[in-house]
C-alpha cells in the first residue's frame, strides 16, 4: 500500500495542496486519475492486482463507466478474458448503448478508476439491473471516498485512502491562507 502511494505521488496521481473539488468542497489531496495511464509500466501491475482479485469468479462481463472506467474495464476484461462493455451517460443516469447486450442472469463485474462519491458506479449498477443482469462485485483502482460506500455487493480497491473534504467555511487550508487551486478536468 505504501509503495503504491509512493508511485502515485511520483507520477502525479496524488497531488497535495488546496483544491476546489467539483462538489464545491475543498480538499488537501486531489487524485489526478488520468495520470495513472501516462505510465503503463506503473498502471498495468495495478490492473493486474485488481483483476487477480476476481480470477476464477463466475464473471461473464466487465463493465465500466465512461471515460476513465472504460479504460479500466477493457484492461480488466483483457486479463480475465471476459467481454467488456461501457456505460455511457444518458438522461437520469447511465446505459449500455451502441448495441452492447447483457443477457438476463449474467454476472457483471463493475470497475472504475477512482471512487469518490460512488455515483458513477451506482448508475452502472442500476443500468445492469434494468437489463435483468446481475451486478456481481465492484472493483476500483483508488477508493478515496470520505466514508466507506456500500453498493450492496462486494467492493475491492487496490488502493484506499479516506480523504477529508471541507466546506469552504470550515476549511483549515483556507484559514492558513494556502491559495485554492481548481484542478483540471473536474
Ligand atoms: Zn479551503
């Protein structure tokens, strides 16, 4: 776990400072998730750790939400030799478009890069249920949710860090005058 954190800091996945999150909250840590795939030699062993957790399980399909989750889904499906499907944003949630087909009762492993609020994963699970397939488990590379998230199915993360977020009024970083930055792409 410590080694992974060291790698994340070296390649710029973990940034420390004072960040304005998409939610409007402030945080001292930001995960620049797309930096994970900049160095495949660092990312691939993490994909293997995630995939190995589910080797031998009765999984039919690996599903991930756009954008980052689709890359993870493809990599995990490749290792597990399963089908890979992508859940895209639609009105009110996510769905499997473009002719992706789920059969009733098929076991679906849901994967994503970073777990923050869990909303993307929840939307993928809802889409799977609408197609009468079976959400089997959730696997993420980074779980940075402030509190543990319960999806009602097993959750595995390669790396977990409980990150505190602050409302602007109660932010200790604002109090000591550290300049607030808005990370790109959120
Ligand atoms: Zn602040």
